[in-house]
């Protein structure tokens, strides 16, 4: 199995767990270069959401059978194209929005799989944002995109992001060293280490953003390793160290914290404050 395949399996497992716990977010963004793969995952999630069985998707109930045949009336798949345009137009988004307020036909939920999110222009994204802010309680949106960077930050702040993108280009020696140091600081019993390390970013917002992104990948890889898979990881030693010392729950929380802090960096939040928050949130994620 390739690394992406491994990641995909792990991702499916953890996403289905949140669906079964009833904790799945009403807005989700799946980032993946392979359109087919992200669609496969989106359909699996949609199937689990409409399933009436116990271990979702059970594969046996009437809803599952319809979903597997791609003809469940409450699962809507669209790339927003019109006769006039290949883009995901604002008109398409408005139509979806109007449709979303009509109650489901058969299931207790309605799931919208929006393909090619990268083809939504700003206007279309702002239109989807309106409903992401206050979706009807039964509605779930799963947006697929090949590039998260094409999405507005306001949209990103309203969705749970799952990424299958591998970012191994352009990592400088300084950045590599920072990832090593941060890992060591997080695992160190000496609390000052983390404070010392995060102070590095006080005058360097760009570096903070990059390290948070890289460290989030390292934690995700550690989760992959924890599930018994091996892979061609970017930081194999750090992955092993984190995997051996932290629980899956802590690793998941670290991924979330890195994503949240990364957004704050992009919003140019006061740098001193950010560094303090970084130190506090990372510690909290691992239960200190
Ligand atoms: Zn079922």
C-alpha cells in the first residue's frame, strides 16, 4: 500500500468514527489532489450519515443500499457547472442553498457533496459561507477541493478540514530544525523548553505558519503509524517519537490546534499574543 493509500484508510476510519459518535461537522472540506479518492471518501461519509443501522455504514439497511447505488434522494452531488460556465457558479450555490431549506425526503439528514470547490470564485464562496454559518440542523456539506489555498479563510474557519495533500517541497534546513526542536520541546518534561522554542516565532510570522503546517503533518503521520501502518514519512524520527509517547487523542488534538493556530497566523494576529497562545494551546492538547 502506498503512503497516500495508508493515509486514506486511516482518514476513512477516523472520519467514520466521528460520524458514528454523532460528532460529524455540518461543514467539511476534503483536500485531495486525487478527485476520485476524495469523492470515494465523501460518498462513504454521506452513506454513513443516511444509514439507519448501528455500525454506520452498515451496508445492509435500505438507505445504505440506495446510497451505494448512488440513488439516495437525500444525497446530492454537484460540481456546480452550468450550460454557460465550467466554474462552480454563484447561481449554482444559490440554488443549492434554496434546496437545502427543504426538509429531507427519506433520511433524517441531507448531504451535499460539492465537487471542485477550487472552481468556486469569491462570490460563490461567500454565498456558500452564508449557509455554512447557520445551516439547517439536518444539512451536511462536504466540499471537495484539490487546493485548500483556493478557499477563502472565512470559509476555512467554518469547516473541519481533512487533508490528503502531501507537502514535501521547499522545506529549508531552518524549518527542518524547527520541527525537530518543537517535537523535542513538546515531549520534554521541562515546560520551559516549549516556551523557549515558541519565542523563536515572535518576530517571524511566516516561519510560525510554516512550522505549524509541517508539525500538523508530522502529528497526522504519527496517527498513521499508531494505526499500524508504515510510510515514507518526511520526519520519520519525530513521527516515531510522537507515536510512542502520545495517545491518539492527544495527536488528534495537536492536529486541530496546529490548524487553528495556522489560521490565526494568516489573520496576522498580534505576534506576541500568538506565541503565548501557541505555547498554551500545544501544552493543553497533550494534557499538561
Ligand atoms: Zn445502513
